[in-house]
C-alpha cells in the first residue's frame, strides 16, 4: 500500500504530539503520587507536635518514663488525643469543624510512631528506626529526656487514598486521550496545509513534462516552499522562452533555406523549359546561389558546434595585432575595390598579447571585416583600433553609414537577426555571423558589444583578457 506525503507527515506530527502528551501524563501521575505522599506525611507531622507537648507534660508530672512501661494503655491514650485531624467539610456540613481521622487511619498513624529515651533506647517502637529519620527532642528543664519520631509513609495502603489517586489518574488519562484526539485533528489539517503546495507543484510539473510550458504556480509564502514555487516559475519561463526560440529558429532556418532553393529551382526550371539558355550568365547565377546556400550551411554548422561546445580551441600566447594584421591583409583588396578607407591603429609589438586560438580569432576578424564590406556604403570608412587597457585588450571596429537603430543594437548578436533597412539577402548573409562572433569571444573569456559609430555606422567593441609577456 502506497502512503502519500500527507499521511506520512500526519503520522509524524501525530506521533510526536502523542509521545509528548503521554510523557506529560505519566510525569504528572508520578508527580501527583509523590506530591500527595509528601502532603500526607506533612499533615501527620502536626500530630507529632501535639503528641510531643502531651509527652513533655506527662514527663513533668511523672518525672520519668516508667509510667509508659507500667501502663502501655497510657501511650495509646496520648496518641489518640494528639491524632491529626482530617480536613474540615464544606460550609453547611457539621458546622464546618475539623473531624478526627477515621479509625483505620488513626491505627496506621499510631503504628508508625516510636519513642526513645535520652540514651536513644526504645521506649515504644514498631521496628527498626532508620538512622536518618527525623526525630523531635522532648525537653524537661532544658534537658533532652527523649525523642519522638514517625516513620514516613512509603505507599498508600488506605482505600480512600488509593481511590483518590485512581480518580486523578483516570482524569489524566481522559485528558491525555482528548488532547491526542485534538492533536490528530490538528495534525491532519496541518499536514494537508503543508502538502497542498507540493500537490500544486506536482501537478504543474506533470503539465510541464507534457510540454505545457505556460503553466505557473502561485507563490503563497516566503519559506522554502515559496522559494521552490518561484524557482519552478523561473524554470517554466526559461523553458517557454527556449521553446519559442527553438520554434523561431526552425522557422527562420526553413525560411533562409527556402529562398536560395526557390531561386535555384526557378533557374533550373527556366533552363529546362528553354526560357533561359545555359550560358555563362545563367551558370554564374546558379553558382552564386549554391555558394550562398553553402555559406548558410557552413554558418549553421559552425554555430551548432559552438553552442554544443564542440568547437576545438587550441589556445596559445599570441600577439593579437599580428593576427589582426594578417586578417586585414586578406580583405584589403576588397576594401579598395569598394573604395572604403581603412584606418588601422595598432600598438607596439607585444602590446596586445592574449591567450587564444589563432584560427578562431582569424574567423572572428574575418566575419567582422566581411560585415563592414557588405553593409558599408562605397566611399565610406572603417576605423580599427587595438590597444591595451587595465589588463584587457580592447579592439574597436567603427564603420560609416548606414547605421543601426539604437533599439536594435542589442539584437544584432541574435541568430538570424538582420536589420532590414541595411541588410538584405542580396547583399548580406543569413544573420549568423555576429552570433558566431559572440560565441568565439565568450569562449576566450571576453565580451562583445555593439554601439552607434561616431561615423554614422556600427561600432563593434571587443574586450579580451590580456596576458603579460
């Protein structure tokens, strides 16, 4: 049989409460018996005081204890005269006066009395007297002439005492039972109250596992359960965003692949139908579309490797200025053909040392230079500066018009994002270049940001951790 969390918590709380109640009842019963015994002994000591006074009077009259040896009945008379009184009845019953003890109680009291002379020899006793038993000295003309004592009770032999204790213990048992029942009710309510948020979380988790990422749970407290509910909502929100991103990613990829494939299909069908002739121009058009499709597939492959952490990085100490110079040299001719002025400011040798992968950094610079070639108007400018700042190496790419709206600068590094006013499929790529750049920079422990360039275009800033050579 499967026991739920509610029943487990109920049993735990009830067990703890039951143990506490039972332990308290047992302790109270023990304390009652002990306290009642002390009370009876204390009440009987009042009789000892009266008997001591009577014995001292008799000694003054007789001048010795011989009268007790000659007449043992005299001892019983003195004891009877000094018996402790029972508590008075309520007002209206027998005038509310104290009553003498019942005969069986008086007999039990007298049997525990003992009397010793000045030399502590027994005059009247009922057994061996404990050495530590309290005794009342009897005085005559300032001298001790005897000792009077009472053996304390060790149990309740009388029926009234036993009946009283039974009644009190029964009352304690009834009270304990009532408290346990009340604890059971409160334990059940408390267990349900504590487990209710867990049930809500469990149901929401089932929905989340089934693909319903919009599910949320209410946060009703500030304790650990409330924190768990908040974390669940954060997880559900992250999964919802991830699912939306995945769907958008699939849609964008499908769209990006559909365009060059549609062009290729149209060109090939035109050749098949004889609408176009298989000349150099048509072949070049097909080749351009194939290249564009190949670049898109290559970019997707590189990005997927980077996201999965599968890109290989072979990092060594290198001068970033040398890597940048080699990358610029490969693209300088294209900048000249488009009449874009290149302004490059590099530090002295060794002034921009980093720990990185030369091949991946060249890929980074190639993407950034290629973006400037594609989106900078002819006759414009690209200014590149490299310098060391407070333990980091800062690299800036600032080009001229056209620019990017400030509201869209933070979106440039998103996959497949393109500013339609300046980037289109005829001149630009699929919008994956800057996403790949961000992954490469972050893999080197740096960061990349986009701002508006002072020349009216785009300003890409890269910061990488510098090393000392």
